[in-house]
């Protein structure tokens, strides 16, 4: 019995020990598990905090990159108003900024706000690219300060400038209106130069390298005035060279005409010098002198005789012929024994008909006159 009791007691002790060990083991496991979970939670928290920190730093990096990119774009403009490109903007300055915006590293990571900022930067860069195209092509219309003559190059430049300018109509109105007016003025200037050049070729044949037949001094003067008004000195010098040939031609024509007129007037003076001088000196004979007209029924008048006769005062100083010129007298006619003489005043030009069918003409601009038989 005693032995049995001892056995039971041992069993109980053992069971107690086992129970204690089980409880202790469970507690140890629970504690250990708690510690591990705590560490895991702390790690997760730490990782979350790190992620937030990294995201914040990433956002700051993106914002800094956007700010830098925007600064580079703004630097391409004349000022912060962003209405005009900077003076003498070059492609070497523009191209790397275009590439950087196009290849922006953070495109897929942008917040809505950052996305809006990036789009604004891209738009401003697009505007400055169009402005660069407009200004560059506008400059191609000039050689220094003077406008160029219209050519294939200038036509292409105008078209390219207009195409780029159309993209700015609603977004860069100041620039658009300014360069629209400048392009219009440049086109008008080129059209004017072309018109002046064409007017030169109306009086000068470039192919024949000579003046056009029939060109007059008035035509030449009109074209010369137009050429002198050109602002393109190169074209002006070229066209003035052509007009010099025209001027020489006209001068020769004028000299020939003057020589012809001088010869005709000289012949008239010789033929009629006696008549004029006698009339001025009062040496003409009357109808009864026998040298000019006679009572027998014949009277004669010749531009080659030294003293024309006239009846009724038509040959003396009262007839209107005086030294240095003539004054038109009233139409008069006289008949003496069947002979007739007729004068006809036609506003500065007198024609007369005498016996034997002689007719002559007298210009009011001088004392010389003459006539011819018909």
C-alpha cells in the first residue's frame, strides 16, 4: 500500500512536472512568437517609413528636375513674359532642351500636379520652337539690313514662317501680330522690287543688252525715279547700269532729232533771209514798184528773192513780221489784176498760197520760214 502510494505520488509529480513544462513551453513559444511579430511589425513600420521617405525624396527630385527643365525653357525666351524668343537664339541652344523634355526620365511617375507642370513646360518649348522658325525664316528675307530680291529661297522662307506662325495665333498673340505685319511688309517690298525690275525691262532689253526701240525720255525718267527709290543697293546698282544704256540711247536719238531740225531750219533761213530782213528793215516794194507785183495782172513771190512784194501792206512791217519773231496778223487777201495771194493764220503757224501754186509754212517759234513748190 505504501508502495502504491509512492507510485501514485510519483505519477502525480511527474504529471505536474509535465504540465508545468507544457505550460512553460507554451508561454515560451507565445513570448517568442510575440517577439518575432513585434520585430516584424517594427520592420514593416520601418520599411513603410523608409518608403515614404524615399517617395518624398523622389517627388522632391522630380519637382527639382521639372523646375530645372522649366528654367532652361524660360531661358530661351527674351524675358519672363514669354512673348518673344531671346535675341539671336540658335539651334545649338534649342536642340538639347528639346531632347531633354522629350526624354524626361520621370514621365511615368508624375502626379497630376506634376503632369500639368510638365505639359506647360512642353507647350512653352513648342511655342519657342515655332518662334525660332518664324524669326529664322524672316531673317532669310534680308541681306543684312536690305531686303532680298524675290527668289525660290525667299518664297520657301515666307511659307515656312507663315506655317509656324499659324501655330501661335491663339497662344502668343503679341508675337503673332508683330511678325504677321513684318512678313506682310517684307512681301510687299519684294513685290515692289520685282515690279520696278520689270518696269526697267520695258525700256531695256536684257537679252539684247540695249534700249527698247521707241523708248522716250518721260518713260526713262519715270523708271529712273522708281529705281532710285529701291532700298536694295545691289539691285539698284544693277538696274541703274541698264538705265545708263537707255539714257545713252535716248540722248543719241535726241541729238539726231535736234540735228535734223537744225538742218531744216537752217535751209529755211537761207531761202527766206532776204524776205525777213527786208520786212524788218521796211525795204519791201509796193504793188506799183514793178519788182514784186505789177498792174499788168501778174504778181510773183519767191522765198529765194531778197525782197518779197506785197500789196495792201501785207509785206511791210504792218503785216506782222518783226525782228526776232512774228505776230499773227488778221487774215488778208489782195488781188491785183487777176493775181491772188492768201494767208491763213492757224494759231502760231501761218501758211500761205501765192501765184504759181507756191505754198510754205512758218513756225511761230522763230524768224526762219520756208516753203516748197507743189
